[in-house]
C-alpha cells in the first residue's frame, strides 16, 4: 500500500465508485482502446506475458481476455495485474475473467520484484498511471521496464496532454498540470533514451455525460480522471463545483472530447 500523503496519491482509489464512474465516462471508448491494445498483443499465435501496471480493478485485462477468446488458434496469454490498492485488487479478483496473477505493488516498487512474473515480459501496459510514478525519474523507470521485456517486447503507454477539454473548474485545471512530474511531451524522448523505438499518436474520443453525474464527481472529489483532485481543499472543490454548475446550467448533458496520447515503445 503506497503512502497516501504523497501528492497525487489518491485516497479515492481506495474504494468505491471508481469503476462505475469509469464506465459512465468512458463507456465504449474503453472497448475501442482494449481492441487496439489487443492488436499489439496478439500479433502471432504465441502465448504472451502481459503486465498491466496500475491496472485498477482489472477491467482492461478482462476486455483483453474476452478479445483473446474471440480469436482462433491463440495460445492463452498470461495477464498480470500490478496494482497497489487492496480495494482495487479485491474487485479484480471478483471479475468473471480475473487476472491470472496479481502483484500488489506500485510501478516503481515493481522494479525491485524479481521473479518469473516480472521477467521475459512481452507487453507492458501503462494506462492512465504514468503521472503516479514517484521517487524515481521516468528515464530510470523506463530503463527498468526495458530490462523486464523480451526482445521485440513493447510498452503501450496511454496518457493525456497537460491541457485537456474535460469540463474542470479553474482549481482542478491547475492541479491537473501540477500532477505531472514529467510533461507527457517529454515521454517519447525519455523512452528513446532508455533504448526503445517509439511511435506516438493522438487519439480522440467523444464523451457525453449527464450534468448531474459530472457535478457529483466533482463534489465527491471522486472523479475517475481527476486523481489529483484529492489534493484540493474542500473550499477549492466548492468553488469549482459552482463554476461548472453555472457554466452548464442550461445543459442536461455535457459533451466534450477526450484527447489521449498513445505511445508504443518497442525494445529492438
Ligand atoms: C486512473 S487509474 C487507471 C486504471 C486503469 N489503468 C485504467 O486505465 O482503466 C490509475 C490506477 O493506478 C493505480 N496507481 C496509483 N499509483 C500508482 C503507482 N505508483 N504505481 C502503479 N499504480 C498506481 C491506482 O490505484 C489506479 O488503479
């Protein structure tokens, strides 16, 4: 269990609501992303070893397993969830298609775990988690992951730009930027320095959410996307809440675009 006093260490990940909010916000977009990641994993009929770092409640792993089952002649791959929070792990264990192995660790802590489940990896997924890595430079972190991968192994890193279109109030916007210790634009270069061949694309997904649901996410400091919002004072949350409530007073639905940075880093 990580130290929750660290900035961006999200007490709201310790339980409730996160998966429900994710489904409400990202819905089918998450299926589209899972299918794209599946195409990176299931490149031939070999069984692959896949690590999902910060994989939360195991939703992505479950979608990948369903995708795998829909393909013919595939040897079953091994899906390993790396997740620091017990409550997320408990939910992952209850899925119909749970992870094959669970490692209770942070991404940075994982580098010190030396066993069969952290060696000879084919694909490492980092979705929505790179901004949580603390106490180690990203260059060091990427080098550590490089050493865990097989030749031709890949990192699939999905993150968001510093400027996003999520309808956040001024306080949350500021806090969002502060959460990144390394700007996302610098990440491809750091991966190259660690030895990877890197390709980057920007993917955009439309999101529509009920105004009441969005406001509830702000109010409970519990939004799936604003992990950094936990760092805000209640008065700042109240300020943002009023700002957004007034801005969207006439809308029952809020629509915006979710721009994501998708990085594929391959070990030559
Ligand atoms: C925004 S959620 C993303 C969950 C999942 N990867 C997805 O995209 O659906 C961030 C996840 O990272 C986990 N996490 C937080 N700090 C972490 C760290 N230092 N290393 C690994 N995972 C961490 C959280 O518990 C949470 O499950």
